[in-house]
């Protein structure tokens, strides 16, 4: 008979330090004792609503304490935290809800339309505390480390969502890896400004809650508000995507903000431009580059600050209980300095994609996660991420999949052919370029197809961050002898035009 496993982080933290501040929310601190009580009330309410172990509970909202309540209530209820991406259009929310089939959806006022579109029973966060009430405790669920705790959405090459199933084991090992490899302390604090529906909630927020540290929850990212939260909550660590760091550095309040307590800042989602790093260095903030993905923790590498400053393009070495290997397409390991696909192994890996066995088998092979990212390793063991194997590009920290945009463009009655590629952008890292060939005769009708028309068409069907910034209307797309569109040529031509 196996020994029982303690998965209830909120309960144990409440026992260890009930009065220690845990979460800064709307200007007030919630201590660990109160945080545990909130999770207990939510578990009881979910049980009263008929939620049983394995049922998905979704939330469609800006950053809100209910996100953390739901995550901490999973171990008390057996429910699975399955947040929805607030940046998606209502039609996309409907499709995702049909895939995940949540039993309940919490939402804020800003996302009422998207919540309505799902058809899922809903609870408005404006009446969340009243809805929680004071229910009877939920029965303690019989859970193991391999049971699912979260399903976090991640994309595929087609842009269709896949739910990465994260078992309790992944959360605990990620917390252990992060605390020990990044040198987190129980007096550390951060501001959660990236969206809670992202795997980025696992970057610092959940490891700090495991450790007994402090988390300030910022409802919406705005540079001045972020700097205010950093100072008001006595944050010691910073985690943002590069676009956010750039906006913070450009804000008028940046020069006078008190950043003296910041031990270091780490960038995720994409490489951070050198000018942004230098702006923070000028304010005394030491910087390092991170790498992670939803399917693996999220944190995968660690790097010493001195090493990070000497090698700003490196993400470091594998985190404590992780194994990495750069491989050729045939699976053989690459030589030092050779570029190949990054593969990862360890207990921090996800369990697979929710109801997507083929995608799971393609990504998880013989215990290794094939990330789709291209990397190299130097003679001293440092890893560098040098590109992406597939066509996906990252804009402002968000994954964008050209095939999804191309499908929407192909539905336009005046589009004959199209291709979408990612191109460099100073602010967003990368943005989309759509190259479109109008249907035959369209440009001769006097009612010519325009970029504004195409963008308006896409904004009705896709999240705004997916709508390409640049448009090229062409007579023909460049193709190979086999008829394949030469996307690299499109990107190269754009770069040459904008030198």
C-alpha cells in the first residue's frame, strides 16, 4: 500500500506560517492562513455546485485572486484548473470551451461576452465573495502526484489549442527546481503582472507560494502601475516578457522608481533586446534570460548572474532535476556548437495533451520532450536558444501561428492566395507580415483590396495580437519548383526593404 501524499500546499503553508503575508491584492495583504481559508471555502462551494474530482473549472478574467484560489483549491476538491485566454475572440472561446468542457466558468465583467459565448454555467467575479459564502467543507479527495492539477492552453502549428495536462508532480518539481536552482528565499517577493492564464504563473508565483514568499497580483499590466506595485509590495524579483520590460523602461516614472530591493530580473517568452537590458542595468538591476515552456515546468534552465551578464544570449544550464539534450532529426545528440532541436527529460514534464493522443506521441518520445525549439550547447555546457523549428513566432510574449491566420484570410472572398510570416519588431519582438494576392480581377474593379480591409476582417475572427502589423499586396507569391511558398524569401524581402 502506497503512503499518502500531502498535496495541499495552502494547508501546509497555513500551518507553518499562518500570519506571514502571502498575496498582495488590491492594496492589501492576504496572509497564508486567510489564503488557505479562501481555498477551503472555494473547494466547499465547488462541491456544493456538483464539481467532482477530475472536473474542469475555468476562469476567464484579468489577473484576480480567484485564479490563485482556484489553483490552491485543486488539492482540496480534485477539480482541475483550466483557465481561458482572455485575449481570444468569443468565437475562439466557444471552440476552446467545447474542447475542455468545463463544468463551471468564473468571469469578470470585461469578458462577459466571451463567457456568454461558451454556454458554460457562469459565476461573475463581481459577486464572487458572496457566491463563496460559508459552505460545508468538501470531502478530502484521494489524489496522487500523477493526477491532473491544471490544463493550460498552448498552441500547435495549426493554431488550434491544445490543453497541456499538468499533474501535481509537475508543479511540485517545478517549485523545487526553481527555488533551489534560482536561489529563491522565503523573504523574496514578485509582482505577477503577466496573465495568470499563462504558464508564467508557474515561473515565480507558485514557487514562491510553495516557499512561503510574497506575491503581488496586478490585475492588468500598465508600466506605471507595475512600478508602483513593485515598490508598494517590496518586491525583490522581477519577471516580465521583453515587451513589458521595454514599456517599463520607457515609462516616465522608471527613472525615479525605487528598485533598490530588486535582486535580479529575468525575461521570459523571447530574448530581451540589449537596449532594454542596459536600461535596467543603468538602474542597478541585474538581468538574466530565461527559457521555459508550458509542457516542461515551466522553468527549464538556470544561470548565474555573472554568467548571464558575460553571456547575455545564453539561458544557462538545465535546472536541478532536469536533463537537456540537443538532437538532430534522427534523435542522435548534436556536437558542441551544433544547432539542433532541444529535448528535455525529467519529472517536471507534463502528462500529455488533453484528448490529443497523436500530438502527445509526437511531442513525448521515449521519455523525452521534443520542444520544437532550436538550440546549441557550448563547451562549458551553456545552452542558447537560436530559433524555432516550426513557423510559430512570438509577438509580445504571445505565440502566433501563421496557419491559423492564413485560414482566416483564405475565407475572405477577395483573397486569392496568402502567406503569413513573423518579422522583427523593435517593440513586440516579432510581428506578423501578411503577403496577399487578391483574387483575379479584384484590383481592376475600382474597389481595390486594402490592408485596412484585411485587418478589419481578421479582427472580427481572431485575437488582436494575431492580426499582422504589416501587409504586402502582391501579384504572386514566391514559390519553389514544387510549388511551395517560399516564406523565408518573403521575410528576407521585407527586412531588406526596411533596412
